[in-house]
C-alpha cells in the first residue's frame, strides 16, 4: 500500500521545490511531454491509454532507501535531477557487449533547473571519475557495501543501483536531488525511432567500429541505432579516446534532440504522440514521485519554458589522475565552485572550468543540429 500511496502523490507546481530525488534530462522531456499530450488529447480510449501508460512506468523509492541521511531540501524554486543512462547488457541490450551480471551508469548528468524554470545548467559526470563512494545497501538488499576511496563513479550504480547513485552524487555535491530518471540502451533507441530520428550535421566524418557507427561528413537524420552509436563513441573522433570526448558529443546531440522534440509537433499528431508516449514510459525508470502519468504531466508543465539556447552544459571539472592516467579525478576547488553555484541557484562561473580537462578538445564540434 505504501508504494501505491507514493505513486499517486502529487508533486509541486512550477516554482516550488519538491521533497524527493530523481534524474535524467533527455528522457525527461520526451517522456513527460509525450505522456502529458496523450492525456490531454482525450478520446474514447483515453481510460485504457492512461491505464496502459501508468502500467509501463517503473519507479524506485529513493526516499525510503536513503532515509534521512541526505542534504537539506532547500525551497528556493529550483529543481535538481539526476539523469542516468544505464549500460546493462542484459536482455535486449546484449548486442552491445557481454552481460557481466550488472549494469553501470554509462552516462550521468545533474540537471539544475533554475527558479522560474526558463534556464538550466547540466553538469556531466565522467563515468570513470575517481570518487569516494559512500556506504550503500546493495541492489538485492542483502548487505551493506562499506564504500571506498578512488572508485569509478559508475560503480555506485553497479553496487547499489539508483539509490546508491543518488547518494553518491548528493555526497559529492552537497545538493539534494529532487528527481531521478534513467534510460537504457534499448529504450533510448526506441525513443529516437518513435520521434522519427534526430537531424544532425557532422562537420567531420565519424567512424567507430566499437560503437557500430560510420557517419560521413554532412547532414543526417539519425535513427535510434546510429544515435546510440554517436552518444557511445569514444574512438571515432579526434582526441585520446577517453570519456571526456564522448561527453562533448553527448551534449551536442542532446541540444539537437531538444530542438527536434520542440519542432516535430507531436502534440498535434495523436498517432505519433501515443507511439512516443508508449515508448517513453516503457524506456524510463523514475523515482516514485514521478511514477505516474499525472505526476509526469505536472513535471512536464514545470519544464515547458526550457529551450536548448538557455541550457548551459559543462563537464564536472577534472584532471587526468596522476596515479592512473586512464582515469580522471575531480578538481576539488573548481568542483566546489560548480556545486556552490547550483546550491545558491546561480550561474556556474567561467572560472570553475578554466583549468579542467573536461571542457577542452574539439569533439563537441563534430556535431551540430540541423
């Protein structure tokens, strides 16, 4: 009964800060607006559609799992969302590699929506960033992992699932996450396909056999498979093959995707709207306060003013680790500038990324929206 009560709880309207954690930005807008549009579209089959979409959604009760050991919930009109892309190789995802029995967070972004919900900052956290992982209950609930220093960020999800990922980010940032959103490989592909693809221009050719991607320079409309290849590639662009270059590609693609979602007109096309909403609600895992169509509608309504031009994207300030050059380490002073700015609902200062390896390079220049 507790879970049902949580699923039907209502979240705050725009400008009010809710008391719960959650995440991810791309699936956020697609899922939320698609679900909202289906409900608003009306029609004889609306009751069945509503029931089916609610049944698609999967929720994780972050509050129950983390308890009171969390940062203070500050009511300043802003909203913080942890968005993860899962790299599980189980089930339909097995074509992307061997299933080793657990998933990690392949992509991680903290999305801070400023008061008024017209602008946002996105902080990408490199999956191979070495952090201090806190103690977490394991995913199966059988024991408590004590945590450790110098652990890759993406192991938090592997050890303790969404709750441990949220706890790790909150410990790093000192900021309470209001929401959690997760999408896996297969769900991402289906979302892009239902959207009709995403138009991009590649300024240089991109070829990476490891991510199944071969794009000559020029204009393309990327289907789900090629879009997934683009956001996963590390070796198909100029650079050192690290996660930092891939993050730049992901950020460029996300901006193109935002533009496509806004321009495709799904709200005026019920057939496309239903297909997209069905795919979106199947693709995402959310915190339980977003785990209903009604909650997604309220969430979407609070984000409708966001535009790609008003979203600033950075990588968490890092340097190549001195003991292991295949990993990166957060720069303490600069990272603190980032988190302090967001906690005060202020823009991230340029000085925060000035000495970072994360926002250098030219990988993001490979891709532009149409």
